[in-house]
C-alpha cells in the first residue's frame, strides 16, 4: 500500500467528496418528484384515523354510563 492509498489521504478525501456530490444529486432529484396519488390518499386516511382516535381520547363516549344505568 502506498502513502496515496491510505485512508485520510487527499485521494481518499477526493473520492469521498465525489461520492457525496453524487448522492446529493440523486437525492435532490427525488425531492422534486411528485408524491403518487395513492400515497397521498393513504396519508390522508391515516391522518383521519389519527384525528378520530384523538377525538375519542378527549371526548370519551357515554357508552359505559348508559350500560351501568340498565
């Protein structure tokens, strides 16, 4: 192994920089892609279920009280 092949050398730093630039380019292109309609619909359904559960937790039903009265 020569001095130029050892980790931490300018050659290694240049390779890491190149890999980083290529990864940024790849992921930047993904960020501008539109979200598929099916995924948007699924996310909206999940938000609704989450909101419904939150409402149930803050406003418990009176089912237990009506059962006790019978």
